[in-house]
């Protein structure tokens, strides 16, 4: 993320110390989730990004919004996935959602759909947020709300899950300006990954994802036919999404 004082300091560094500056700009504060003050300062601080050598953004729309001329579109990348854990994992018959319990992550739609459609498949939910108390009301023998747990433990659970979820909605945020960073790690795990068709979903991965409609109205049918899908190519295609590859391209194009 970019900050006002930081960006001014970097501009001075570029000018007086002849440094080359690249910003990885992943999140732009627009929407009701953020205060007017936060949105104002984000807009002011992002003004200085146009003076950097390059800014890595999640979408062309974000680059256009902050009027960048030198930018590279890259939605995000793998952070840390243990190959050893993936190779040694045994998939367990449950579905897992892990993330902030907020409306822009669609966790309320997911849990309510699971409850109302009476999906008879275990769903484990990990995370904290403003929806925690409300979502606890939907617990039953197939839905368990665990709350916040140790990140390492949750990553292990995700790697062993038969089904994982990554959902994103423009509810309090503008999804054109955000990308769910956990998406790439989830792609690397061996289980099935169910997503809605949120903005900027990588085209080369879509064929290996299970895409539900935004209302999740077809979710019960997707769960019922889950074994018909393949994930082999997804785990191969995800290898190109690393920060090393991204920065190598940016370095050659904008810093050489």
C-alpha cells in the first residue's frame, strides 16, 4: 500500500539520490468500508505514484483511476506454500472458508446459502470480522464457525481441504481496485477451488476453477458434482504467478 509521507520521501529519493522506485500498489480505498478521511489521504498519496519509475497495479482500471503512465498489471502472486505440505497432504471431506468475515468476501452469502439449501457437506469457517456474531446463528451439524485461529494451522487445513472458497464482491469496496491475495495460494493447493466471477480473475486459470454465480444459487449442484472437475492444469499454471517473475519483467522493462 502507499502512504502520503512515504511517497513524498521516495520522490525525493528518486530526485536527489537518483534512485529508481517501484511501488506494488494492491489496494485502493474506495467504497463505504473506508472512512472519508482514509479515502481522501489514499487519493492524495496515490498522486505521487505517477512520478515513480513504475507502479505494479491489480488492474488497468486502477491505473486509469490514478492516472498512471508507467505501470504493469499484475493481480498478485503466491506468498508462501509449502511443497512438502502439499505433497504429503490427504484431502479431507470438508469445505473451508478462511478470511475476514465481511460482506465483500461473500461469507454471509456462502453460509446462508449452505444453511437454506441444506447442503449436507461439512463447511468449516475460519476468521474474524463484523459478521461473526450473525454468522454463528447459522451453525448446525454441517456448518462450524471456528473464529480466528493460528495462520499456520489454518494454512495446513486449507491444504488438506477437498474444497476451498475464494469469493469477492463490490460490497463496501470497489473490486476493480482489489484482488484477494489468498487466491493464488488456494490455487496451489490440491483441492477444488470454488470462486465467483469477480473482477480481474486470471483468464489462464479460469478453466481449472469452479465458478459459481454471484448469488451462489447453483452451489448445491456444484458440490454434488465436485468430483467431475479437474485441478491438474491449475496447479501447473499457477507457477508463473510469483513476485520473482513479476519483478524480473518490471526490472527489464522499466529499470534497465
